[in-house]
């Protein structure tokens, strides 16, 4: 699956300008997910915290979106916390 994720990120990197592609990565996540985003552009962590039962904030996601955002990478339910979005 790593190769498919890397290829997916590579396709999304073409912004049509000198500006790097931006990815939003659900955090915590497996290391390879943010490394692929980092290798192909720049990334922002969409953080979940144990004190909030690992729930993600839509407000934080909205704040992280930029004009050059190409993907929001969410690893669910297979993230390291075991949290399942519903």
C-alpha cells in the first residue's frame, strides 16, 4: 500500500505553479503517511488528542486548509489510537 500512497501523493503534487502542494494529515498516524506528504510537498497535522477521546475537530481542519491543499489524509480505523470516526 505504501507505493500506492506515494504515487497518489505524486499525482497531486502538480499545483501548476512553483508553489508546493499542501497536505493535511490526521495525527497521530503511521509514520509513512506524513513522510509521504512531507516528501511530496508540505503538510499540516490535523491533531487528535487523547484528552478529547481522539476526536478530530472540524474547526481545526477548516483552519488548516490552504489554497494549495491537495489532500486530507485520514487513516481510520487503522490509526495507532484505534479511534473510529462515526
